[in-house]
DNA sequence: CGGTAACCGAGACGGTACGTCTCGTCTTGGG
DNA sequence: CCCAAGACGAGACGTACCGTCTCGGTTACCG
C-alpha cells in the first residue's frame, strides 16, 4: 500500500500524474486480460513510467491492485445499498446491481482476478467488500434493520453476509450465472419471511 | 487433463513411474510452499523427469493440479459424510472434519492454492468439491434426507451447499478461523430447526 | 560409416528402402537449408523411418553426410577431368565445371555445409575431394602428365592441388565468386607456361 | 558553431565488466573444447552473467566469436610479418610463426572452430585473416615488395594469399601437419626464385 | 543562491522460469 | 533381428519478467 506522508523533506513531491497513470494501467491490464498478464514491466510501459517509480511506492503487485481498487479504477461506485425500510427489498435490489455488474465476461473475470490477488494480499479482499457494498449492506443496512426492529437482535449478520457473498464468489469461480432465480432463492434461504 | 487411450499404437507405453513421480512432486510443492512456487522446472527436477514428459501429458499447470487432486495426492479420503438419520448431526460432523483439516497452515494454504488453480482450470474447483465431500454431502446426504422426509422436498440443496462452502472459502481466503462457533452458527442459519 | 556385413545372422536383412530414404532425406535437408537444420529427428521424419534405424547404421551426423556424399546424393558425377594431352586445358575445363556448379547459392551453401561436416568427420573431406574430382585431377591426370613428360617429374602435385582447392574453399567461405578471371589467374600462378 | 546533435541516453551504461567476462568465457570454452560445446547457457554461467545480457549485445554465436577474436582473446598478437627487404625470407618466417602456433591441438582445433563460425558469420573469417597477419602479409608486405621492385608489378598478390592460406586451412581441416617441408614447398611453388 | 536530497524516465544487470526443440537411448508390437 | 513409432531423461534454445541498481535530468527545500 502507499506510504504515509513524512513531515518535511527535500526534493520534488510525488508525481500525481505518474501515480494516476500507474493505477490506470493496472486497471486496464486487469480488465483487458486478467491477473496473469499483470506484469510490472507491462504496467510501467503502459504508464510511461520507470519501474523504480512503481517499486518506490508499492511493494507488491497485490498492493497495486488493492490501490487501484480503492481508488475506484476497477469497480464503479454504484453498490451502496438503499434503505427503504424494507430490508428484503433493499437486499434484493443490491444483489440485482451486483448481478448486472457480473453479467459481462470482463467483470466476472475481474472478480476472479481479485480473488487471486486477495490470496497474496488480504487488503484486496477487504477493499473488494467495500467497493461492492458488502460492508455497507451488512455492517450498516443490516445493523439499521436490527435497530429499527425489522430484524431480530440476534441476527447473524456477518454469517449471512459471508454465506451470501460466498455463494456469489463460488458461482463466479465456476463461471456460473447470477440470475434472478438465484437471487430469489438465496434471499429466501438467508432471510426467511 | 490426461489423454484418452487409443486403440493400438506402436512404441513404448506411458511410464506409470514418471506419472506418479510428477503428481507426487506437484503435491509436495503445493503443500510445502503454495501455488507461486509451483514451477514446471521445479516439478520436473523433483520428479527426476524431463520437462517434455510433463508437457506431453498435461497442457497447463492447472491440469497438473487437477490430476494431483483427483488422484488423492492433495486431500485425504476422509470427507465422506455419514448417514445416521440425523441430517443436522451429520452436517455438523462433516463440518468438524473439514475444520480440523483446515486448522493447519499447510492445509488452509492448500485451499487458497486450489482456489487460484480453479480460476485457470474449472476442473480443479469441481474436484475440490469431490475430494472434500461437498458433492457427497449435498447431492447425496441431503437428497437422502429429503427422500426420508427428514427435510422438506423444496429444500434448496445446492444453494445451501454453496452458501456453506462459500462461507468457508471466504473465511480461509481472509485467514479466518473455522471454529465451533462458526459451525454452530452457519448450521443454525442454513438448516434451522 | 556403415557397418560391415556379417557372415550369417538371424532375422531380416537390412532394408534398402530405409537406407535410401534416409540418405535422400539427408541430401534434401542439406541442400534445402544447410547443416544447421540437419537434425536426426528431421531426417527420420522426412524418411518415414524410426530414429533407431538411423542410429543402428550410422554413429554420427558426419557419417550420414559422408555416406550421402559417397553415394552421389549431394554432388553429381560430372567432375572427372578429361585427358586431351593438354594439362592446362584439362585443368581449366575442370575448374570451369566446378565454377558452374558453385554458381548457385544452393551448391555453394552445400560446400560450406560439407566443410563444417568435415571438421567433425574427416571422411567427409576426403569424399568431397573424390566427388569433385580433385583426386582424379591431381592424383591421376597430373601423374599422367608427368609420365608423358608434359610436366617435370618434380612437380609438387599435391601442393598444387591443395593450393588450388584451398583457394576455392576460401572464396566460397567468404561468399566470393569463382569466375573466369579467377580461373585464369590461379592456373597461371600454379601451372606457369 | 557546432551543434550538440547527440541526445544523451538516460540510464546505466553498458557494463564493461560483463562484456569482458563474456568474451573471456567465449574464448575459454572455444579453446577448451571447440565450437560444439560453445553454448549460450555455458557462456552465461562461466561469465556469471544473465543470458539476456548476452542477447542484448550479440545476436548470434558467430557475433560472439567474431568479437572475441577481434579483441584478441583467441589469437595472440604475434603474426605481423617483418620487412627485412627479403620477401621470401619474410614470408617463410611468417609461415613458421603460424606453423608453430598451429602445432598444438588446441590451436589447430581453434582454427577449425573459426572455420565453422565463419560459415555462419563472414566477419569471423575476415578477422581471422587480420589476427593471423594474412592481411598484413599480403596487402602490405607484398605491396611493399612490389613497390621496391623486389616483385614484379603484375604479381597476383591476393591469389597467392588465398592459395597459401587455403593450403593451410585444408591441411588443418584434415589434421595434417604444417611442417618445414610444407613451408619450403609452398613458398617455392607460389614465389619461385 | 548554491547544495543536495528525493523525484522522474529509461534501461542494464544477474537471475528464474517459460515452453519448444533436439539429442541419443530405450521399449513396444508387428513382420 | 529389423523396422516404425514414440516415450523417456537431459539439457540448450531464445523470450519474458523479476526486483535491483545506475544513469542524467529535474524540482524544491535548506542553509
């Protein structure tokens, strides 16, 4: 991950242009041809940057992916669940957004790449949760539903979250579809009326 | 994957000794230091085999892992669920076996390696299900429970399976524990009394 | 070189068809793309022959080339010098035949290949002398000229031969021309009127 | 006013240490065991260098040999012919130096290796001429002899050179001796009194 | 205002591994 | 015992990247 800012130093400041170029190159490569083709030399070439500029600010490939993810180069900002007061409806709608996103080969391949990256760097996994709104859905929306009495206080929130997102990951790993039937079934299973 | 047997050809037959040596080497490397250190040259050296002998019979690294998995070099034969007539007890016991297996760093690292391998080769994923008894648990034990009336006929068997195994995979990816608490909670969630 | 025939042995006799196919394949490869592309596997494939059949009868690549040369697959039978009673005229005519032969890229490349082969197998060099008529020219035609009194008895026959053929080899090695001027000059130099 | 046309390159300069190590390794391998054992991997290993560093600067094995030759790693600097005013004596002495050099198996094997290398790279042949003093002998010493009237103006200098050096090459190819008798005879033949 | 420390691009370096090719030997089954 | 086929252990080929190091050039603070 990126280093912290020091108090005062000499010399030029970090080039924002280079930083953006690098994270953009990471995203383009990842989306275009998957994790295997994500080479440091390729990124440097695409970004028009020296390799040292990459290694100066990121230690590993996983850090690069994590950062590119955090900064929104990989997954759009559309996965914040709404709160209409109906937890089942909100969950279903959120799942539909995810299903739509994963419908393209590019995006499901991206998710597979992120799974690989998260093996080498746990931060990738965490950020993936964030970008896809998993945290927002379960840590916030579900907690709110409990607070409002819509759900019982002993609801196993994180277990439901893992079961739900785990189902999705498994399906994507085996190139399966995330369709309406699946959404209905999984919601019924994990959030019975 | 391995080629099919032809009708009749001339020349020496495939060396079983080499085949075993290769699959053993794959398993040893995978268990010892993960997917990243699984190099074709290393496998060949460990197995005392020419590289061409590997490429003659397997096209990709994923094929090697899939075969090593299928032939039982990676995961032991201990995950067949029992049928005591009590589906909750049988599921819980099966989960405990898996939890015990994944308790060691070696084995949880192995599962992470298999997840990576399954991205490049879907067969790895399928065979992982088989070896860990996921198929046996859900396609057989659950079906039997439905047949015996222990479970309702409309039980979403595969959805439960994915949710359960997906939870485990997610937990292992983020180096989390699979403990008794988790087992109790997930069973309660997915198989309510 | 090929093995000697034993007195009596069991089993089928050596396949003449295979022998010819192999020597033909050697010649074709050598003429088509030079010594570097002369691989044992390529020869076997071209000849429709098992590799062992080659190794059974020839020990080295050089032996193959030597045999292909001896049997006339590489250099045609047109280099026997005539004896018109005029040694200068006969030598000049013989040189013109050689010059014509070496005019094509294929043949000059062949000679370069034979030079390489002769480094690994001296027999190739000797047979090259034979096929190009060097032996016939100097060991026979020159001796005859001495016997008939056309040349002095102390003529350094083999030295002249080496000087002449050496000039040609050097020129071919450096891709130089063997033209009429060269022939006139070298004859004047080595066989002064 | 002169313009600074050369745009200075950025980045590290070529490593002279690596360059010398590589050419030395080429020479050692060539002298120790001939052209066949001259492998790129072996050179890289001997020189303590990555293979890419070789391929970065030399395209072929022949280029390596040519460079090693040019830089004097293969043939010593002792073949400049003298000018005593007696061309026959100078030629004879030069030939004796060469004969002495070629007396060892190592050096005659080296010459055979250089002949092979020159087939793939004409520069090797040219540089061999230079290092052995052939150019100096014929293009300079002979021209001087003509200028001083010691030799007739129409002397076929290069033809004599080729005939002489060709004789030597042929003899070395067939593992023959370059002895005093040979030298006397060839000088008498090509430079009659 | 000159020194100097950290930035940048480029890219050479010693390495590892890739997947392919060929070597020479060995092993089948058929003639 | 010959033959075609071809598997085998071995190892070189030339390429792609790795992560480190070294250039010359460019800021931007600091004394």
